[in-house]
C-alpha cells in the first residue's frame, strides 16, 4: 500500500475518485498534513491511528466523501475481519 502525500485537500481526492474509479481514504494527521491512500483495511487503520479519537477521517467513493470517527473505524475493521 502506498500513501500519497501530495493530496493535501479533500477536494483533490474527490476529483481523483471521479476520474479513477477507485475508493480512497483521506485524513489529516495531528500536525495538519493531509494524506490519502486507496481504500483498504490497512489504510483505515493508518487513518485511525493518525487522527486519534478527536478528529475525522474520510472515505471517498465516486466523488462523495463520508466522514468517520474512531468508532466508525472500529466497525469498518470488525466488518472486514468477519468478511462483510
């Protein structure tokens, strides 16, 4: 998995998903730097650890962003573990 650090805004990730067709995860770490990676369990885990419990991370699907917090990330990881 590669993390794209040039994605500094959520708008650029939205544009990438519209053209590319793949889902992405976007997050800002505690220092305010933006990161993006293709959607995977590892990317969600990295976003959760970088954001902590106070900030949101976003999943982007076809230009539509959905914000998630720590609890949502735990549910995503649980569902991936059981195969949903």
